[in-house]
C-alpha cells in the first residue's frame, strides 16, 4: 500500500454483476479492503481481505475491530443491499462517515419508512402491517383496492405483488409466507414481516442522488417502463427522464425533503418514487449505488462518476455541487428480457458482439440452452437486459428495438403449470401457491449461494447412486460400492448424508420431495437399469432445483453418444482416430478408413460390447462385427481406425479456467503373451481379475517425455472444456504407432471408488480418499456459489 493512499473498507463483494465497481475502485487512488465471507472473483482488485460472515454482525464487527487495531480504516462503503445495516454499524463503531443505524433502519424497512413519513406529515399511501387474522380483516375493509403486498425487507421487487380484490389477499399472503425465506431472498436477514398498502398509480422513476453534509450535490432521474404486473417485474428504462422539468423538480424536492427529515446526510442514494395523479409519492430508499446499468448511464450522459463520488464521500473528501448541462451527451433506452411462463430454454441466438452501428451500450443474458427459467410466482429469474443509445430519445429507442431483434430465444413451458393456469385464472397467485409444494424451488441453490465456507459441513448431502445385491455382476458391485464409500468419506468429514438408491425411483423421488437434502453427490449411472437414462438423474435434480456434483444432463447425454462426441471433436480439430458410423449392416463404411479397424457400440459405457473380436482386419470381419453390434446389441456402430499404442487416462478437476487442474496421468501399457491379441481395453480386461495382468498401469507414467505429457494434458483439457464437463472427469487418450495422441472419449461421470483411476492419481498429490471426495463437493459448491445465476453473462462493452 502507498502510504499516501487512504484505506477504504468495502462490505461484501456481491456477485459478478458488481465486477465493474471493483474495476473502477482499482483505478482510484485508494487501498481496497473487503469484508466478505471468503475470497472470491474480486481477489485481483482487492488489496486486503477481512474474512467473516457478513450475516453475523457481531462476528463481522469483531473482525473489523481486530483489523482496525493494526491498520487505519479511513472510510467504509457497501454496494450490496444486504449489508447496508452492517455498514452503518461499522461506520458508527469506527467513527467513520456513514448513515447512523437507526436512520438506516428507517430507510431499509418499508414499514418503518411508511410510519416515519406518516408521522412527519409526508404524503404516503394508506398501509397496514398485520400479524393476526383480525388485522388482515381490518386491512380488507379499510384499504381501497387494488393493493400491494410486500415483505418489509427485500430487494428487486422480489415477492412484491399487486392484489386486485379483497378475496385474493389471504391467498397472496399465504403464498409469500410459505415461499419467501432468507435462503431465497438474502436481504431478509433482518427479518420477515409483510405489509400491505394501497396501490400508487402513475409513472415510476429512479432518482440517483449524491449527498454530502446534508447538501444535495447531484441528481439524475430515470424513467421505469411500466412493470409487468401483478409481480412488478422490471421491463426496462428510459434515460434521462422524459417527464416535464416541473415534474422532475417536484420529485427531487420531495426526495430531498424526505432525506433531510429522516436525517440522511451523506451517501449515494437510489430513491424509488412515482409521479402519481396526486403528485410525487415515495416508494423506497436504497442507501447505495443503483444496480445494473444506472452507473454507466449517468457516467456516459452527464460525465458524473457515482463510484468515485461515493468513495470520496465515504472518505470525507469534499465534492463540489455538480451542475448538469442542458442536454445529456447521450440518450439511453433499456429493455429486460422477460418470460411469462416457467420452462426450459430450448433455443437461444444472439451475436457474439454487436456492430458499432448498432449502438448497443450493454447486453447481458444470464441463461443458456437447457437452463430452467422460473417466473413469478414460482420464483423471480431474470433472463438479462439490453441497452442502446442515440442522439435523442427516439433514436435510442429505435436502436434498442433493432438490437433486440438480433436476440431470440424460445422457452418450452412446464406443462404442469400451463394446466393449472387453464383451470384457475382469477388469481395469478393460486397456481403458484399450489405449485410451490411440487418441487420447483430454488431455496437449496440459494442457500448454497449465500452460505459461508465455514458452514458447508452443515449441509445435508444426498448420495445419488445405484444399489445392487451381491448376486449381481462386477459392474453392479462397483456401482454399489462407490456410493457407500462416498457416504463414509463425507461422514468422516462431518457431513450428514442420505443414501438415494435410483434403482428405486419412487423412493428416490419421495426422498427428494421431503426437502431434507441440501446438495447431492451424483454418481448414479443408471435409471430403470439403463445406462442410457443416466442423464435423467441430473435432470431430475434440476427439476427439483437441488444442486449437485458433476456434469449437466446435456454433457452426460452427449458423452454417452460416441458419434456426437466424435463429430464435436472433429469440428473443433481435436485429434481423434479417423472414423465412420452406421446404424445397420447394410450401410456402407467409408472406404478410405485403413485396416485394422475397431467396431464399438456407439452408446454403451464400461467397455460393454468391446472384445478382442471388435478389432477387424478385413471387410468380412467388419461386416460380421457391425452385425453383432447393430443386431445383437441393438446399438449404432462406431468404426474407427485401430490405435495400437499406450493408453492414457487424464483425470481433471474443476469447471472454470481459475480452478481447472489436471491430476497426474495414468498410463496403460498392453503386454499380451499372445502377439495376435490387440492392445485394447475390452470388457474382460476391465472387469475380469484374470485379465488384469495383461496391462501394466503406471501412475504417474515412467520414462515419457515431458513434451508428450504436456501435449496429452492440453488435448484433454480442450476436450473437457469443449464438452462442458463440470467438477471432475476423465479423458481417455490413445497413442498411434507413431506416438501421436488421439482422444477416445470423455467420461464425465467416471467411477471414483477407492481403487479407481481418478482417486488413485489424486492420492499421488497427497490427497486422501476422504479429501478427494470432499474436494469434488467443494468444487461443485464453488461452481454454484460463483456462477449462478450469472455464469453465462455475456458483456458487450
């Protein structure tokens, strides 16, 4: 740290959407210290960390106090709504510029805010807080409908619901009480109380303001497009406001008076209001920088840097009053991508980058094909937004619509919801209230997302596996043992576990419906005793919104289909043996393929259907083996040029560039007494003890050039990433007679029993089996924590 720099404490990094804030902070002449539950994506922007659970205010205050005893803290700030109150406590405890706790409570709590306004004679809608049936009945009789029901804490309009008629009020309240929780809406750590108030008509706006020493230094107004009711889903914005100058001055005057009366002296404020038929009306006050694109709009239009100004205010550095020019440098228009029905994204297309003439300011899309989208009242998923600019409001809106036309997506709705919707139309809450008990629930994922690392072993882990009796074969015994060993390993680390045997699908679904499981360790390989249905176990977990280890249903399904994998490898120019495929013995095989060839079932695992007879030397043998695969095994046949070199297993950990690592390689050297035998892993050589002696396994490989090992590792990593593997997987690579590596396949769900390849090479790094299993779990937790719901964010600028 430069000794002339001041030290700024930032409370909570927030999620990846806050990255632009930390990039800007890094550019300022300040030292950044972050109070957060753990180090994360922001590490490269942070000079120092204070690690504590920010939901535990006592622990956080103690951690800051200990840090401040050795290091001067010059200012404190937060850009994360959940931690506004904690930031107030820290400011008071450390004698820093900030908003006193009692004042912050009034602003953050919608009920306290309404009561304060009422006591000061400020105009507010009529409202009620209720905890009893009697209070509810009084609200019904005294309020003028429509009304709005909302949690007193909360962000982004989550669970804010418009109710048209008194008879709908009970069910709406029951829906919110049964659905909302701290796990789903983290801003509710301060408590869950529900209030109802009369609906305010008119145009909704956001007023972004800078206050210092009680004086208004800057303001800017954004028009909100009409929200999607009854759930007040944000649909877009126009910036700057198109309201008349008089209306804007009234709104700012109302907000300024309100902030003065409450006692807010310093900070960047995001004030939500409406210009109603009765004049300006407050909705709520956010004691932080507005989220999303507000910062960039204001910076581009007015050349005012809200982040820099917020930092100066927090550090006690004077900022002058900022006078806006008569016209902004740019006009902006933004639309949110919203969907009316819950479902699965089936198609999605948008440009990799927009052309300069499109005048796109910002574009983000949070989802990808195959992702679940839950709309109110099930949940409040946002798909993303797009913003465009122009020389005037009309140009900005026209450019927005042209750019938006380049983005297309389709969502296949959940049939269960559409059926309910057809039978109950009067109240939008009714189908959701009924549906909420049927499994479409994000609480498990959101719990993981907000949980500090110190609490991970409090998670209840389900072990998704297949259990067989001792009379079954060696493959079945392996499937049974791996689940039991994983269960023992996790329990030795202090986790509570529940075994889920997917051979009993009815019982498995019943266990999942009970809601006791927080996270699933998924090693299930069969459903209805078919390995082809393996991906559906992960699909089922997605439907129940229970996070799990391992790859997605798409990757699991893709890797079962060796033909599609070969197509993808060929397309991406990943080295793989020359190949062809057929579905019947009558189909022609590419005549350019050179014998010997190997014929494999195109959609089996565990080397099922692979024997010494799978390698063929001529057309007659080829036809016989194709007939065996397509008619006896009833599978498509994959035909490849035979590779006679050593085979390498490349075990990989992780999901993203920052955590993917290749474990030590495993090399298989084939040593047959009979020279006529082929160098392949047949079913017998994998599963028959008598045949193991024909293969020498080296872990790690001996007397192999580092250059070859690096090349094999790099090819494997490309394959792992191209096929979308998560958390762990094993890439199988074989050398040809010239020592060139070729990818055979990727196993995204390899066996991880104690003696198996992946845990064995992990052991070479000093990792016990128990540590290995926990590491997979922690990688999966990190993936859900860091990536959802923003891991497919596609910024344009």
